[in-house]
C-alpha cells in the first residue's frame, strides 16, 4: 500500500463519525472576533522606523511583507539567492545562499530579522550565528507541522474529546540515532529551527506557526482550486463531511501581522492560522460561493468512497485533511497579539482575480486540484452507488 493511500485511510478512519465540533460561536478557545483588513491598515507605524532584514523577500509571502513594511515607514533589506524574477522596489537587496557563506551580513546591524523561508534547520544555524550579536529581535516563520499531534479522539456520539492544539503542544524531537547535521523531515526541521532561534536570541525571539497559507500569488495552488472551481459553477464535488474543520490564513493577514510584531518587539510563540473562530468545510465553501455569482451546487461525497476511488488528499482534494488535529488549532494567543482577518470571501475573490490574470498555460497546469473529467466521473460513480 502506498504512503499516500495509507495516509488517506488513516485520515478517513480518524474522521469516523465526522469531526463534529462545537459551533464556531461556542468555541472561544480558537480565538476572538475576526475583523476586516481595515483594522490592519498600512499607515506609518507609531514610533521610530526600524531597520528590518527579511530573509527571503521574493517568494510567496515575501513581497507583501516588504510592501507592508515599507508602507509602515520601515527601512528594509532583503537577502535572497538572486534567482527569482520577482522585482522588489525600495529595498536594499543582498545576494547570498543560506546553504553557504553569509559573510555579506557581517558588520551590519538591524533592529529585527524576519526569517520567512527557512526550509532547512541548518540554514537557521548559519543565520542565527551570523546575526545574534548584530540584531535585536529574530522572528522565525515556523509551521504548525512542528507539532507531534495525536490521533483525534471521539466520544460515543462522535464529538471530538480533545482540546484545540495550543502553543504548548508537544513538538517533534530528533529520533535516538539522529545527530546534528543529519537531514530532517519538515516538521522536525521547523521544531529544530525554533530551538536554534530561541537559543541564539533568548528573550528576543518570536516563533510564528502558520497553518495553510493561501491567497493571491500562491504557487502551490493548495487552496486556489476551491474559489476557482466554485467560480466555474455547476455541480462541485465536496469531500467528506461538511462539519469537518477547515483552517487557512490569507498570506496578507499573516505577513502584515508579522511586520507589526517585529515593529512592536513582541516575543513568544504563536499559532497563526485562521479564521479566528472555528470554520467548517461547508463554511469554507460558502465563503468561496460568496465571492461569485455563478450558479453552483455542492454534492458531499463520503471519505470511505473517496478512499476507495484513491482520491489523493491535498493534491486532488486540496485544503482537506479529514480528522487531522492540525485543522483544530487554537489562535487565541495570536488574536490577542493583534492578528486580524479579512473575510474569506475577500480572499476568495482576490485569489480568483489573480488566477484569471495568470498565463493560460499556467492555469492549465495548476499545482493542485482535481480535473473536471475526474470530478464528473467520481460524481457519476457515487450517484450510482448511492442509488
């Protein structure tokens, strides 16, 4: 059995009687009251402008981080490998590979560093070593994948018994035979990187753990599929149980909040997914529906049937992880620290507009999502089965 198939069946089994959680209004542990983007305006920051170093700046979350920081009046330097065609105006651009020499950072000082592209803990070893004596504050973009999550626990009625995942949840640690310098899988890499940042910047570190980051310019298309598919209209295959939890965060909400954390010198660890209160898969699709006038219907197809048909989670059915505790994460601490959310319909509308502006050949080869032919075939099979 393939790992993908095994993972799907594990998720589907965990979903069991469905992820029947309390209504959003009753689940205060997940966060506070969402607000629109106007609450996080790009007006100049109070106090003096800060010198910010952004490690990365041309990838998915980089450009908006830079744009927002500049709008807030900060002086921005970015460090990249120089391979991206993305042009970033108004900043100092340093070229270096984090897998090699970071001497370009020597004899320089910054008020804060935003490390948003570390895919290897050894990159963080080098950057923290290079910056710990010349930088006041280090903000590291980690991931909720750093958590070693349990399987979902249900009561006899099918309701979830576990509490939302908080910042104190157990993280990955190296296996017994592991040694420094070894390769590490993604979740462990993020956990190790967090430890490196905290050790190099005691009392001066911020750890931000996003969930699924979505919105315009997302190269992974891991959520783009949904607003685009809903906008096309017709009968849409909706996976699993509509009560399952779904958590995403608009990259603009995330990056703008990160800049505000850096300018305020806010430290600590924060989960950073969204929205502020629990969202179901049905509500997520309704948010996409609110962004379009297309005539659309949703047909909910059970996990067991999708598993039988070898439908691949995340690739064919993006942003869907039935029964995964990482879709049940508390953001209360982040909301208390100023994280705000624009309506999901705004994210969906802006994502659709961005997607429509992409070259036709790029849209034809989106990185994730089900083909329309495959969707029609599955819906027909399910209707024959359901009788």
